C-alpha cells in the first residue's frame, strides 16, 4: 500500500510551540502587554482556523480516473487521466498520487504519478500521464491517494479513492508461417449456392415462419420485437478452428518464458484465422483470472477480442485435465479442426489425441519446448506437428 508523504510541518502546529504560544499569551494578558497579546491571539486563531479548515477540506471532494484504451497490446501507450473536483465554497490544498504496476513504463520517464496544486471553490483539475504497456496480463491502476488540507499547508487529511481501473494487455502478436489445415467442406459452397445451412453462422433475424424448427427461434429478439423471430443462417464452407492450450506441462517444467511465447502464438493464430473469416473456439485447462476457460465456437466481431482477453487473463496454473474439460464442454459442430498447443509430448497429449480421433476431429500439434525431443516421440503422435521456433518468424510483429 502506497501513501502520500506528509510535507514538513510548520512550527505553528508543533504541540510544544502551541503550548509556548499559550504561555506567552497568558503572560501578556497578566502584565497587560497589548502587542504580545494580539500576536498570541493571531497565532492561535490561525492554528484553530487551519484545524477547522482541514476538517472540512475532505467534504465534497470528488475524483474519477479514466484511460483512453483499457485494452491494448504490449508496447502500445495509453493515457491515464485523473480528475479532482472541489464541489464546495471552501478552497483547499491538494496532493495526489496514483500507484501503477511495474508492467507499465511512463513515457516521460518519471516513475511516480503525483501532482500538487491548490483547488479554489468549485474548481476542477485534471492530471494526465502517458504509460506504455510492457507485458501481457490484467492490471489495475489505482486507487488514487489524495491529501487535502488548508491552503497554508499546516494541517491535512488523507483519503483513498474507492475506484480503480482495469487495464487488459493482450499477448504480443508475432508473424507466423502458414499452417496447412485439413479441408472439411461439409456444408458445400459458400453463400446461397447451397441449401444446407450452417448453424454457427448467424446473419440476422426475421419473422418466424410456420413450419420452421423451433430451435431456430431467437428468443431475445422475439421479446424485443414482441413477436416471434427466427435466426437467419449463412450457408458456408468456412473452416472451424478450435484452439486448445495444455498448461500442465508448462507448470511442470517451470517454463514461464515458453508459456508466454505459446500465448503469443495462440493469439497470433486467432488473429490470422479471424481475418480469414474462420469460426473460432478456445479451450484451456489453465486458471483464468475472473473469466471462462472455455469459449464456444462462433464467428462474430466479439469472438477474437474474447479469445485475446482469455489469453491475457490466463495463468500458468492448471485445474484438471484438458481432455476432461473438453468432454464437459458443449459439443462442437461437424467440421472442426483442432490446433493443440502443449509444451512437450506426454500422457495427457496422447489422451487428447485419442479423444479427438474418436470424435473425428483432426489435430494439429504445436510443440513449445526446444526441439530436443527424439524423432521417436515425433512419430509417436502420428499427426501434423509444428515446433514453436519453426512456426514463428524472426521479426516480432505488431498489431
């Protein structure tokens, strides 16, 4: 917990000095010293007034903080703005400090976000700082600490704001070599050239027609329009890609750097497939901070940001076996291809391969360990296999 530093106190507020001023005032009144009496009353009056001023200074002090980009990629910058308003007639002195994580670097080079000023009646001030994100994760900025008091700076009171800001830093995007995906053209030709409808691709809604399947009714749209609405599907041959990430092997080998590189590859693959118009899904057995570890298959503008956010929140801590989580997940439609990312081959990888083979889902394996495994292990998998170092190109890309 970070608090504000108290400025050096005035001699007038030191208890010993206050006692000496009181003694001098008593002596001046006793011997009729008018000038000394006025001086003592003035000092005590300023001290008592400053104390009352500081007690009232926290009243109607309002603050809020915003960032211009709450979700971004590494090496991108964002601006943090903190506004403080004095919604009363009494002016105050203000000192403000906003703590931020070590994962952010200030563009100005100053490692602390502090500010100090005087606030007049019904005045608002704004402090800004440009920060640069350095690494993947979910971070919180704030809450801010404020110290307010009288304009003399004699007395002050400290307050901690209740609000903080969540900033999500996605994994870094890197250029990748193309992956050869199996062709799964179950739904025929794209567009209106085939009568077969793919239930994953929803184009919109229309009034429900008698005789249509009830499972195609869009209940939320029906409630909004106050009449039954049904979903309109797009016939398509678009591929469906399920991205899976096995976390157990990374934790067992304590391979945190390889884990971060694997997240960069998974995120880059998701961006690559989304640009190609593929339907995407994601599944992991890693612990996700305040988020789901399963994202059902879909193709919408929100699908890619949802995958990137899961990757940003993902921790290198497994919770169960990936194959067991997949068995409990919603059933995937026909035509799905799986890209499975793991650290090295093992019993859990073989169990995953066996389950996918039973479900008729082709599996492409991405190995994240250094290529020191034997050719025997490579052949044991029997499917398409890529090594992480070979899949990534030399220069890191930017979003």
